[in-house]
C-alpha cells in the first residue's frame, strides 16, 4: 500500500494502459484492486446480466413468469 501511495499515478496508468487489474496488497494480502473504468463497467454489466439470467431460470423452474409472447400480446404489440 505504501508503494502504491508513492506511485499512484503509475498504478492508475498501468491499469488503464493494459486493461489488467493492479492488486494492492498489505503484508502480502490483496486489499484493493485498481481497474480501468471501462473494464469495471463491463464487469458490472456482465454480473448484472448473469444475475438476471439466474433469476429468470429460477422463475422458469417455479413456473413464475410471463412468456414474452404473452407480454407483447397484452401490450398490443403482437
């Protein structure tokens, strides 16, 4: 962490330039990660998509959903 403080601009530049995360450690243990904002947004988007797919799968398993064709018909789009 102390080294990262001394070289913060370099740490940020490295994450942006390479697109690879830079792990900050304290006593050999990761305590934070610096990532490019574009990479971070993509990770968040992918995680949200995965959660949506998992929730849909659960709803389908429980037969607790309305099929897309029915939604379109209800809205007069079909």
